[in-house]
């Protein structure tokens, strides 16, 4: 898995713009949470869909970006959390043990 680090509001704006032509996936990861580490490890063991870009947000370091995601995409904050962004909207999100690459791939293809 080649994560793209998400570290700024400018990058989040770019993700929204990119989502108009290609699905964008954001994984909100807490480095202090064992469930988040488990979800990240599980994602990294599976092949991601080649049709999407995958971003990793360290929400301990970049809490303000996590808060901005809540505002921009009208989602409830959870950790860990996966969000699929298409056409500037969050069309799918899941958290905790519900985070599975197969589901992300299916949603990437369906939405």
C-alpha cells in the first residue's frame, strides 16, 4: 500500500477536486489506538483498487484536518474511519472493524 500522507487543508481541497475524475479514499488513523492499527494493517495486507488514490491522515498530529473532514463531508468523526470521496462528496464511510478493502473496492466500483 502506497499511502499518500494528508497533512494540510490545501491537500484536502485538492482531494475534493481530484474526486471529480477519480475516487479518493481517506483513512483517518489514530496512532494511539490498537483498533486503528489493526484496521490499517488489514488494509495494507489487501490489494487496493487501482482506480482510487489512498490517503492516510494521522489524526493525532493533524486533528484540525480531521475536524475539517467532518465539516467538509458532513460525517460524524470516528477513529479509525475510512471515507470514499467521489464528485466532491463522501459516498461511503465506515469505521472500526467494518473497514475492509473488499467493501472499499466494491463501493469504488458501484458509486
